[in-house]
C-alpha cells in the first residue's frame, strides 16, 4: 500500500523533480548541489515508498515512466506549496540579508551588470549576489533565479515586469581593422567590408532589415551566436559589427562608425520576478538598485 502523502520526505520529491527536469542523475545532482549517489538513493527511496518505478533508462539518460508522468504534477504542486511557505517566512522576517539570484544573458553578465553588482554589494554588504550568466531562460517560478534581466518583454502572467528603458545599438569595429581597411561612410561602402554577424540567431539580420539593409547570413565573413564571443571577435579586428552603444563607446579598442541613414532598433531592457519573490525585502532592495544601475545606461521611456 502506498504511504500517506504526509509521510513522504520532501527531499525525495526534490530529487525526483530535478531528475525529471534534467533528464539524468548527474545533471540533477549538479542542479541540487548534491552527489549523484545521493540523488540516486533519493529516487530509489521514493520508488520504494510508492511501490512504483518512476524512471526508465534510454540512450540519452532517464525519462519518466507512465506512472512517473502521473506523479509529476502532484510533485510540482508540492514544490509550489513549499516555495510559498518559505517565501511567507522570509517576508515575515523582513531582513536585508541573504542571497539574491540574478539571471541575465552572457553578454550582459560580461559587459553590463558587473559594475552595477559592485555598487549593490557596496550598498548592501549583507546581501550576497549569485549571477547566472546564460543565454538560456532561467525558471523564475522554481527559484532558479529571483530576478531576471531580459532584453524582451516577459509574457508569463505570474511575473512582475518593469520596463527599464532601451539600449541603443550602433555600428562598431576595432580601430586596428579600420586602420587597415578604411572607414566606411555610406551603406554601399559598408557592404564592401568584412561583416561580423550571428549564425543561427536572426537578431542582427532583422535589425539590419529594419534599418533598410537587405542581407543574408552568407554576407557575414565571420559568424558567432554567443554574444560575448561575438564582441571578442569585433575587438580582435575580424570586421564591422553591431553592439550596444554603452559598451562600444567605452571600449578603447573599438570605434563607432557613423553611417548616414542607418538607425538600428534598440534593445528593450526589462526586470522580471515572481510577484511573491519580488515582495521579499532583500529582493525588493536589489530590484530597486538594479533599476537605478540599469537606468544609468539605458534610454529611459519618454526621455
């Protein structure tokens, strides 16, 4: 007979959810900060307690059995309930200390947020900042991050979102490249240069199209989808590319190129968080400091 729900250890459910989402014991262990054997024992203990098999092996790891798929929604409900209990306790404590996890793109983590985070740490030394630098979307619902800095408008209904402003985009190249190849002054001259673009990501193609430039991936001499590596290619002199003006104008190796008639669409900057998390005093404080810090590098709405 299966045990009553109240007799199940929450740590077993946590490990089950991590494996279900990560697809392997090793990835789940890394996510939880535990050893792989520990996670394996948790899953085995839960299967024994329930009297069912929850996972089956396949060529790429583990996948849920039919029974595991039935258990998953209830386990997710338990996680939401545990999260609400933890948030209520934190809000009642009302202290400005602890950890705040911030998720952002790799590019923002390299070139935008470090000085802002340094200011946050100086203002609130009792709050530790954990920065998730990844182009993958972090799951705010499951507290993989407390606050996310996004370059697009969030669509989830359970999130609080604030539009901070717009990041203007410009045309840039390394001074070394321009000294070697010359400085274009027109669209026609620009198209005779080596261009640096993204590979599968269509952001640059769509931005150039909006500016009246008809290009295809084959028009780029060098392509890279990782935006931090992309900027490194520009700095090394691979050609002419595109980037945030606040970053390009502060880089001593980079020169901005003015092309008459070319105005590239700006990137919107949004802060997002779960509504319940946003109300925590330490998260609220970091949110406000992020608003101030990001507000200094963006064009604010209506300005």
